[in-house]
């Protein structure tokens, strides 16, 4: 039997700690989803099949503030586009085919790609191991914790009475906070908040959120 | 089909299609620097907009209520580098407290 190398151990450790941490977000998602009026079954299907945290939060966020399903799907998809770019990055490293490629696509998310890229110095084997262990680990814990959060919120009843209606925007704030790494990011975040609130009385629910994507387009696509 | 189910199925289908897209297009596709840059900014604006709307909107009206206090506490907790679960629970507790005191 070959001994597990130090490199492999560090990959396993990284994957596991990321998977468990993400579980906490799963509880928040399950609770938010049920508080927004989705059933426990619908919440679990979102975690099993959509399996992309920010997109799932966006759908329940938009629909709970009165947006249509289409507005929810559009917002979730704008957020899901980054997974396409992760797939583009991971595809030449994973070199998968057939069914395994379909599975790889399903677990292509922030965390699996992040851990894979962080193992770059240990070589492509470690990158592949990090991707699969994190992807499957997050999948397991994300779904278990979604179920727990959804059942918990179901038992609670009135969301406002338990603070769930504030826990949801706090969760969004927690998701965006680590992404604000430059003054430009922070300016953009404040501008998006202001624009969404200014448009809220004017546009049907959900559209004020989608409209802020134009801010990102205007800043991101300009010449540098 | 209810709007909720439509949202669940539509989001799931679109999410998987987007994931698979990355494995199916040529490597130089989508890798333009401006596309990459815009892509890092999209989550920032959408998540920020969701924070604002979820805190201050009731349908199409703006309101400052118990949720605002929860968000203030969440912001302070994040400033002090509190972990995600602590941020969410503190915001929830604060909001619930204000809700019941009013």
C-alpha cells in the first residue's frame, strides 16, 4: 500500500474544511428558502440540482420580494455564468469524458474550482483530487444542511418573529463582503444598492435587482 | 405549474446548462479579459442589490423596519471579521428582538 503523501493530506484537509464551512451556508439557504415560501422539497431540489449557492439565494430572494419566476431565473443565471468560466478553466485539467464529464460539470462551483486552483503548486493530480473531493464534499454537506435548515424554518412559522427576514439580507451581505477587495468594488456595491432602491417603486419586483447588472457591464466592459 | 416550481425547475436547468457550457466551448471562447472582469463584478452588484432590496423593500415600497437593525449588526459583525454563521444569527436575533419590542 502506498503511504498517503503529505501533499495529498493537505489536499484532503483543504477539501474537507471547505466542505464543512459551506454547510453553514446550507442551513441559511434552507431556512431562507422556506421563509420565502418554497416547500422543503423545492428547497432540497434547488440544492440537489441547481447546486450553486449564490444562484439559489438569488432565486428565493427575488421571488420572496414579489418578483416573477422569470426575474428570479434571470438573476440566478447571471450569477451562474461564472460557473461557465470555471468549467473553461477546469476542463483542460480534468480531461474528463462522457458521464464523468457531466458529473464534473455539476460540481463545478466556486469552492471546487477554488481548492483545485489553490493546489496548482502540487501539480495536476493534486488539482484534480482537490476538485473532486471538494465538489463531492460540498455537495454532500450542502444538501444535508439545506434539509436541516428547511425543516428548522418550517418548524419556526412566522419568519419575522424569528428574525429570518433579516437573516436573509445578512446572508447576502456575508456572501458579497469577501468579494469587495478594492475601492472600486465598494463603490460599485454602494451604487448597486442605491440603484436597486431607487428603482424599487418604479419597476416590477425583481427587475431593480437585474438592472444593476448593467452597472457591472458598464464598468467591466470599458477599455482600460 | 406554480410560479415556485417554475422558478425551481428553470433555475436548475439554466444553472446546469451554464456549468456544462464551460466544458463544451473552445478554450479561447469567453476568455476575453473584459468578459472575465465583468464576470467578477456581476456577483458584487447583484448580491449588493439583493441586500438593499431584502432589507428596505416591502413589495414596491421602501420601509425602514426591524430588518434594518439586523443589517446594521451584520455589517458591524463583518467589520470585526465574524464568521458567516455568527453574522447571520446575530442579524436574525437583533431583528427578532426589534420586531417583538415594537
